[in-house]
C-alpha cells in the first residue's frame, strides 16, 4: 500500500547539507588547479559539516515520518549518499589524498539533487523490524556506497590514463593520485563492498527465513544482487590479468556500478516483491 | 644617585635598527666568470659574515652564495643606522666584497644590486620562492638558503631582524611551492620522464629500471631514479665495457646487448638513449615483454635521436611511451604554466612582506617612542641649564619635584602617540606615522645621544 510522504527536502538541514557538499565540491575542485593547504582543509571541513547536517536531516526526517531512512527510495538514497561521504572521508584521512574529493563531492551533489526526482511515496512498512533487518539494510547500503566510491576512483583512473596517453597534461594531472594508487584504492573499495554485501545478504536471508520460512531466492532483487557480486568478482579477477589490467578493468568497474544503480532504483521500484521497501 | 625614577619600558635597553640591507649579484647581473670570483664557500660565507660584524659594518649578517648568486644580507651597524637612503651601508658592503675577494671595484660596477628595507625583503622572499632563479621555481635554492641561514644562526651572527626575515623567507618559499604551480611541474626532460613514471606507479621505490644506451640525459634520468631508491637498475649497451662502466658508477648491473630482449620483461621503466641510427626496441619485442608481465604496465622513455623505440608501439595496451619531443613539449607546457603562476606567487610574497612590515612597525613604534622620550628629556635638560641662574633659590626637594612633574608631563604627552603607533590603524599608516614623527622631531638627523637613556637622570648622575 502506498502512501504520500513528507516533502523530501522539506527540512532546513537537508538543504544545509546540500549547500555544504556543494561548497566542499567547489573547494576540492579548486585545489586541483590551485592547491592551497588551507583550502584543502576547508574542503574537508565543509564535507564533515555537510555530513553532520545530513545526519540531522536523516534523523529529523525519521522522527517526522516515524520510519527509518530505508523505508523509501528517498531515504535510502539519502542514506547511501551519507555512507558514501563517510567512507570517502575516512579514506581521505587514511591516504592523506584530497585529489579525488572533487569527484566524490560532485557525485554527492548530483545524487542529492536527484533525490527530488525519487518517487515521493513509501511502500507499506516491512512486516518486521529489528536489529537483523537494520543490519541487513545498513550493510547493503554501505556496500553500495563502497561500490560508488570504486566507480569514482575508476573514473579518475580513466581520466588520468587518457591524459597520460594524450601527452597533454592539464594542471590537475600532476595533482591526481598515480594510476597504481587509484587502481589499488578502487580494488580496496570493491573488496570492502563485496564483504559488506556478503554479510548484508546473509543477514537478509536469515531475517527472511525467520519471517517467512523461506529464503526468497527467486526474488529479482536477490538475482540482481548475485549478478552484482559476479561482475565485481570478475572485475577483481580481470584487473590482475593481461589484456584487462589497467584502463579496461577501470572501465569495467565503472560500468558495474550501473548495475548497482539499476538494482537500487528500477528493481526496487518495479520488479521485486520482497524489496519494494529499500 | 638618580634624582628621577627612570621610565620602565621593555625596549629601553636597546634601540632597534630594523632596516635590512642587501648587496649582491646574480646570473642576471654578472657573468659566470665574475660570479666565480665573488663566490663564497660555506666556510667563507660564515667567516665573511663574522668579519662584517667585527668591522661594525653590519650588526646581523648572512652571506648566501650559490652557483647563481652571491649576496650579503644584514642589518646596518651603529654608524649606518640613521642614514635613511642606505647608500652608505651599501657602499660599505660592496667595498667589503671587493676587498674580501681582492678584485678591483670597477669590475663590479653595474654588476651589483643594492636593496634596503622592504625592497631587500621582497628580493629575499623572491629568491626563496625560486622566482629569482635561472630555472624558475627550482627547489634547490630553498635548501641553500636554509643552510646559509642555519650556519649564520649557529654562529650567532643573526639577530631578531634577520631571524624574522629568513624564517619568513623559508615559510614563503614553502608556501609558494605548495600552493602554486611555480615549483610543481618538472622543468627538465630527464625529470619530466621520471615524474611521468610516478604518475603511473606512484612511489618508484623498489621498482625496476633498465637503461639502454648511455647518453648524457639518460645519466640524469638514472640520477633521478636513484634518488627515488628504485629497487634494481640494469644497464645495457652495445659496448659491454661502457655498460660496465656506467653500471659501476650508478650502482647498477651491466647486461650483455644480446640479452636485451630477454631482459625487457623485468623492468617497469625503460630508458633508451642509443645514439646509433635505427630502432632498438620493436613493437613485437615490447609486446612479448608485456605478455610475459601479465599486463603489468611498462613505462618507456625514448631519449634517442633518431628514436630508439618503434613509434607503432604507442598503441600497445599497458605501454606508456614518451620520446624526447613528447617530453620537450611537456617541459614547455610546464614552463608556461609556471610563468602563469608568477602573479599568484608574488601575491603570496606580498602578504608575507606585509606580515614582516607589521612586525617591523610594532618594533619601530617601541623604538620611536623611546627616541621621543630621550629627545624631550634632552630638551628639558637643555632648558634647565639655560635657566639655571633663575632657579638657584630652589631647594633639592623642589628640584626633584620639578623633575618628577616634568617626567610625568613627558609620559602624559607620549601616552596617546605610544598607543596609536603601537596599535592603531593599518600597518602602512603606522609606518608612515613613524617616519613622520622621526622627521618632525628631527630624530632621523643623527644618533646624537637621542635614546631612552638620554636626559636629566644621566646628566645628574
């Protein structure tokens, strides 16, 4: 049963988070061309502030609608964006590398802007709640965020590779991480995504079994998820083989994310029976 | 015994001279022959700075001498402090250079630049930033500046002004390199090749390299690679003897020319510089090497002329090939990019000069107030001496009270100017006000005893 839901960007916090992410993007983009230490720090600070505002936006919305973020596509996409930003910020702190920030925050801004296009309805709430269900959804959303990050890293790889081969290096070229670093970061993200997805899927199966006595293996969402696992496993395998290692593998990794998006949106909205909530 | 209590002021023990003076020559003003004649070894630089202090020419001194410049930086000594135009101190510093090196003064005529005050600071900051270097933005100068300053500092040859100036220079030098493109991109063919390899592999530490041929540029590439602690270096040459010789100099491993094709699979970086005509590495050879590497990329720098690597190899997947023209074009792009960044670097320098000037203004303010106090007391004492006959009937107590009251009056008159000179308004305005006060009260005429210690107290002691 579908019911209307609150205006998605109704609260100020959501707008604040979008504004902060956009400001952060401007700073990250600027440091690619005119690197300044204070500007880089400001970019990270704005991203962190955006994350905080985003968190309160999610919290406010959950309180107002009496539901967890993943009950509808809007909330789920919003949660995804938040997890993506958190994961990126952690990677940035670990690698002390801000040159990918412009791409990640650009994706964030576009993603959040697209939230308004998400259907403003929620499905009937799932038949049961609980820690296991929450774990299932959170792990899967986090896995998708990790795949999202590998998508961004692979795109940067392709841009960098193209610049190297074209022999015309722009100002940003000398600021990007090396191809090898991007490749390893993308693979790490995919490993993380697969690991999270594995735990997420297993917890989902257990929860489904407890609820219905079956595993719901025939559900299109499950099938598409298995396809996702397969294509990312193939990427991990091919990215270390002759003929694929490098740009082709990066292209494959970027394309794989299209299947994640397909699973996230179209499958959830139109195909699945058990996953018409998010 | 003093009849009047002395004013307590933190700066009243020294009168601060804060004008910086600089005399020197560089690659723009002097030929290499002349630069050689006026250059200082590290030891000589320290000795010369000490000598400049000993002779009273400079109070603080640092001598910077590199292959492209010899410069004396310093704070004028007592005798030159009050001379505002700076020509006397510059003459003296120039004379020192000629006498130290034993060269006729005429040889330096027109070859020397002389700066004082903010101009000297700007020059120092531009030098530190690499803007005054022959190779725009080069990094070595910052290290050389740090060393020259460090040695002078260790010997106690610097003071508050040079410490502040050189620390500011090191800071601005780092900032210009970190925040602008002035020093960011490689400016030589050899370094461009290595930097491009880093765009593929990241840190080159532990990677393997193969050098084919032994051209001069290849040796520069080897030097850059060794600086990055590459894992292994193989050298191959048509003449095995040359390969052995180059390998022994660079810590590499010589291999026979016949083993070249077999050796291609191991290295991540291949540098070719074979002078004889013809292609040395064919597309097929490189393709086989890539196949044996399971797709791991090979980065090839072809420094040969004519080219040593088959141009068709460019299309091979996982192969990054750059010839001498490609690298030359990249260096040219980088040169243009560096030049385009000069205004931003200059803006950074200006902001640091403003910081230095602000510090100078604060210090000057303390100094000028002390000078003013000295001047007022001196005038009061002169007046008292002139009127001494009319004050004979005053008792000691009355004289003491009179001195105390006039001291209080002087302090009250100085109260507002002190506050305004130290804290008020823009730095530029404060410096102008300081100069105006100096001029209005005749404090810039000479050092004739005007100072915090001058006045009634000293006379009566």
